[in-house]
């Protein structure tokens, strides 16, 4: 009898823990909404989403999030343009061409890159990369959108490589053998059979790479120069949504419009990352069928 | 004389393979260069004194002892919170859940959690733990925030470890009259421990290196003493590196490189431990 009760209790506890993740996601959403929507009691939503000026502590304050969204977009787009071709190419090399110890060494190198904390990358970006950029393009400052894109590309590449590798590995052996048996070279087999067959997985990899980049905070805050203006070129300082939250939350008075506005940016970020993950999940699901 | 098509195709292949190889180098070389630079320039700055003394002169001199202790306390507390729930969730998903809408919802939530930007976790921690529950800026609030962040890492690794235990283990245990929970507890869980540990160590590495979630939940700008309790603020290595690289002018470069080196060694050795553990486990596995 006692035994049965104990068993029941343990099973219920485990099931309750299983629900914990759902509760946390709901809580995150609720808290962002609770604090973020409070902004719209005083600031119209159109001023927030459509405003092109972010002057949170001037009088009167302006909470236009457009420069920050565009800042995030420019930096992210740059990083993805840099990272995607290189990542797909090296995933092909590692999974199809490299063998033996070379394969292990390259994989380890890429895993190491993924493990480096973002604040360390940001620090090196400031100390080493920014002076190079400044010198190379003869700029007043090396802290630009491009600097951010390069650092973020380094952070996105391990994600994209490893998921692309998985997608390539999931292509049935028969596809490769059939192409080679028809007289295709290995490169023709890779470019015309393997890559198209792995397409959904590669798209998922790119989505998750974008997700990683757009949510990245510390490195991007340290190397992009933090100027909240609408970006006109990749060689000027920009400010992203993540950097704005991280940089200003320390000074924002709890319960002020500024504080609520930073949570409202959090809602925008949460929504974007939710959509990207859902899209990636959809692509991965498509691949399985 | 025109070359035959097959020869041309082989020529194209040679060029393509070289390009693929160069692309791979474009990822691996920066990784090695970054770690090399930090190691070469940081190792010189690290001494016994640097590791064990308080910062002085507005953090321009002295050591990083409180930041190291703060990070160690923070990640220990994080694991205490994350591990039980992570393992329980994995057990639920592999051993108990049936394939229904609720299970799919749990999976969707986990995928979603793993994609939430780290600074959003920071906002959430601030809203729930610091303000709503009134923990204040404290080790407790930061550890809870980090625990939620690394939960997906632990769940995914534990699930994989539990699934890799053969079905026959469970069948034999059940056929001997063991209950469902006894089977999980004695015939499944012990064999999944190495895999769960690998995931946990990876999670610790992630928690130790993250800055954004602890910015508004734990981190003290400058606190030249150790925290008294879990309700106290603390310094932490990643936040300390951020502060001395951006907020404090005229600081010797060696202080920054030294701090970056200590953080990098901590995080990379955790990752290395996880890799070695995984490799040894795979080699020794008998089934």
C-alpha cells in the first residue's frame, strides 16, 4: 500500500516537472507583456513602433524603436551574408571530404569557437578588430556595424555548420551512390544532389543562425559603437535592440516609461526569436517526412 | 585542343574542393587565433596574487578573487536548481509521456526556451525574481535566471542519454516484477548518468560565460568582498571583463587580458571535460 502511494507521488512529481517548461515560457511571456504593455498607457503604440528617434531620457522622452530594429537588422544581415556561404562550404568539407584525424581536428576547432563566451569575443573585437577596421577604412572610429557583423558571424558559424552537417548526414546513402554510378564527379554529386536534398535542414540551420545573431547582446554592445540613429552605411556606429536593453536597464528608473519601453523591446525580441524557432522547427519537420 | 568534358569536370572539382577547404580554414583559424591571443597575452598577467586578491585602485590593479568566487558560487547554485527539474523533465518525456498534444506542447516550450535571447532572460529575471518575488539583486535571483536558461541544454542531453539505454533493460526489469518507477530508477537511470553529466557540464560552461542574464539580476559593479549569503550581490567574471573593458578608462591591458584568460580557461576546460566524458562513455559502452 505504502509502496503504491510512493510510486504515485513520484510519478506525479515527474509529470509536474515536465510541465515546468511550459509554465516558464508562459511566465516569460506574461512578465514581458505586463511590464512592456504598461508603456502604451502613456506612449501610443504607433510612436513606439514607427518612431525614428530613441531619446529615452530627454524631455519630453522619445521612444521610437525603429533605429534599434534597423540597427539589429543591418548587423544581423551583415553577419548572415558573411557566415552562411562559409558555413555551408565548411559543413560540406567536414562531412564529405575530410577524413580521419583532420575531420576530428576541424570539428574540435569549430566546437571551440562555439564555446568562447560572447564577452570575450566582444573584448577582442574592441581590442584587436576595431583598430584594424578603423585603419583599413580610414574611419573616425572602428566601432561600426561591420565590426559587429564580423564578430557575430563568428558566433553564428558553429551553429550553422553543425546543423548543416546533420542535414547532410541525413541524406540517404543511395542518393550519393546513384549519382556517382551515373558518372557524376564527387563535386557534381555534392552540388546537384546532396545540397538540394538537404535544403530544408540547411534552411533550418540558417534560421537558427539568425536567431543566435539577433539575440546576441554583449559582443554586439561592445563593438558596434551604440549610436541610436537610423543606419545609412555599415561603416557607421549602430545600436541594436539587445544592446539597448543591456546598456540602459541599469540606469532606467524602475517603473518609469523608460523601464517599460525596454521591456517592450523585449517583447519585440521574444516575438522575433519565437517566429525564427517556429520556422526552423517547421523546416526540420518537413525534412523528416 | 578542347579538353574532354570529364577532364573539365575534374578540374572544376579540384577548384571547388580547394574553396571548400579554404572556407573551413576561415572558421578554424579565427578560433585558434582568438584562443591563442588571449592565452599568450593573458597568461603573463595571471599570477597567484592576481587570482587570490581583491581588486584595488578602482579595479585598475590587484586581483579578481571576488569575481572568481562569485562565478563559482553562481554556477553551483544554478546547477542545484536546474539539474533536478532538467532530469525529471527528461524522464517524463522518455519514460512516462505518451505522444499527445500536451507532450508536443512541452517539446515546443523547450525548443522555444533554447531560442530565447539571453538578454530577454535577464529581463524576465529582473521582472520575476528581483522585483515581483522581491529577491533583489542577488545570487539567488541570478542563479534562478541562469537555471532557466540552461534547462533546455540539460533536458536535451538527458533525454538523449535516457533514450540510448536499450529497451530490453526496461523489459527485463518489468518482467522481474519491478514497478515502473523502480525500473526507471534502477535499470535505466544509472546507465544514463554519464550522458546526463555531459549535458550538465555543458550547461555549466554556458552559465559561467553568460553576461546578459546576470547584468540586472546579480552583478555588482565593484564589490571588494565576498557575498555573505545567497541574498547578497556578487561580482562575476564575465561581467567584470565587460566592466573593465568598457566602463573604466586607463586600465592596464594586462588586467583585461588576464581576466579574459581566466574566464576562457574556466569555460573551455568545462567544455573539454564534457567532450572527454562523452568520448570515454561511448567507447566503454557494452551494448
